[in-house]
């Protein structure tokens, strides 16, 4: 073995694929029973509907190198992501755009009129002087839209009143003064034609790559553990950086999600793939309906059943899956200390969202793995 990779998410698999193509012998281990990290999907057994097990994943990028690279392993559908939100029993389009504003104010504002109105409403606070998230949000979009679309949703995401949250959590709240409600602005967007897992498996499908699942790097009862491999073989580590160093510099904090899945005996639950719930009376933040991610599979998917998943957000404990970095001042200080420790680790390369404590979209994880390969490993 020339290279040991801890974690089979997009970061680890990109390194594995590049290394194998360059003739290196690679072993990838993952503590989970499946490949692919958080992008893993599986077909719900009774309906065959593809369900994203760790939250809905939409691929989008403006990076030409990444787009060319990912197209070696999968084709993409023409899916375009759009999100709606329910507030006081009425459905509005997101991100906040001219359609949202005119529906909310029961008006027919032109782009210029809407811009003037929002600017006037936002005058209540100076976002640069904001003492908390609420003041900043009001200073950016005004109180009415904040209270309708941001306040309770944010409180559910953070289990915290936005008055108690630091202003830094949001730097901007984009408002579009057109009716464009495409969720992403990137050049390329789509979903893998035959699913994420097929794409991920193709990346690992090379005679130079061996994948060992249900194998934890910190479990000393298995051979490829930290103690017996560090210093013996080059390692790419994509697990949590604080765990690697046994939490000596403190625990980095994360939010996690809980998912509640139901198979319903109806053709269509909500008419779209993602519906947010803006108000406090719904305990979940959003509901995903997976058949709508693949309208082109209408001939294969059942017409009389659908799969929905309610998503709940909360702070993670050590036993939970870490999803989004909380990124408090304490976390940032801890991260710097871990980065120093990481520099001292002989031939261990820390990467991916857990290894660097950063939210990374898939295209960012892949792009950063390609850079690590080109600059440090090739
Ligand atoms: P991961 O996919 O997390 O892979 C890390 C792997 O390391 C895991 O499989 C884990 O089991 C393994 N591991 C950890 N510790 C150990 C250990 N001790 N031993 C062995 N293995 C270990 N991106 C988008 O582009 N679009 C989206 O719409 C999108 N939606 C998202 C929604 C949610 C809810 C979340 C959380 C993320 C979303 N992402 C999205 C981001 C996407 O999931 C990441 O870009 C991607 O997972 C990054 O890959 P990674 O390899 O860095 O990490
Ligand atoms: Na989101």
C-alpha cells in the first residue's frame, strides 16, 4: 500500500481516484458500512425512490476543472433546484425575490419600488453596528420580511433566539429584485443520472483501490489504525480533526440534523422537492420529497406512493453525526491550535469538511482534493 485514506466521502475518493490513476496502490477505510460519506443515497426498498440518507444533496459548480472531472464518472440530469417556504399557511418562493415581496405585501412593486421599500425598512438598524443576528438581519432586509422568513426558521436551526445569536452568523441576506427563484447561481447544476451512490462507486472502481468499510481508524483491534499506520505510510485523513488529536485542544462544536422518513400512500405530498417551514409551530425546518428530484424517473417511480423526510436541526453531541460547523470564537481558536498540531504530523494530510472544520459543498470538497493531490501528493 502506497497511501492510506481515512474516509470515503468525496474528498477521500477524489484523492483515491487520482492516486490510483497515477499507479499508486491505495486503501480507503471508512467507519460506516457504506461508501460515499454524506453524499451517500439509497433506494427506499418499497418504492425504489432514491433517498439522500444524510440530507438532500444538490450538485452545482462554476469550476470548469471540477465539472470536467465529475463528468468522467456520471452524467447529470437537467434538474434545477428551487425552494419554497410556508409561512402562516401561505407558500412563498425562496430565496427572497420580487415574487416573495409582492406576494407578502400583496403588491405589484417594480424592482425599483421594491428596492426602495426594503431599503427604507432596513433603516431601522445599521447592519455593521448590529449587536446580534436579529439586528443585523433587520438592518439588511427590514423587520417584516425578517419576522416572516428568517426569525423562527433561524431559531429552529440554532435552538436559540436570534437575539441571543452573534451577528457574524450572517454577513448578507440576498434579496433578488427579479422573479428569478433558481436556488443556485452556478454555471452547472444537476443530479447524477443514476444516483449518487453509483457515481461514488465508479470513483472507487479501480484495481489499485481497496475499500474497507466498517473500519474505524481509531479502533486498535483493526490493523489499519492510527497507532500502527502513522509514520509507516502516507495518510490522508478526512475524519474530525479534534478526534484525531484526542480532543486535547477542546471539542469543536457542530450542529447535527435528525431525519424522520415516511412512505405515504399518495401520489404527491407537496408538489416540490423541498418545502421550508418558516414558523415556530412546525418543529421541523423543512420537508424533502425525494421523487421530485427526479421527474425524469416518472416511468420508474410509483405513481401511488411517495417518500418524505422531515428535517430537524440541533446542536450535536460527540455521539451525533457532525453536519455544520458552529464556528464560535472558541471553535476558531481551537481550530488554529489543531492546525498547528496537524503541521507537526509526519506525512498525515488533513482534508475534507471534518478534517478542516469547514462547511464544503461537494464541488469544493472535490476541488480541494484535486489541489491537495496536485500540490502535495502527486
Ligand atoms: P464526508 O462526506 O463527511 O466524508 C467523511 C468520511 O470520513 C465519512 O464517510 C466518515 O464516515 C469517515 N470517517 C470519519 N471518521 C472516521 C474514522 N475515524 N475512521 C474511518 N472513517 C472515518 N454539498 C453540495 O454541494 N450540495 C448540497 O446540496 C449539499 N447538501 C448538504 C446537506 C447536508 C445536510 C450536509 C451536512 C452537507 C451537504 N453538502 C452539500 C456538503 C457535502 O456533504 C460535502 O461536500 C461532502 O460530504 C464533503 O465530503 P468529505 O469527503 O469532505 O466528507
Ligand atoms: Na440550505
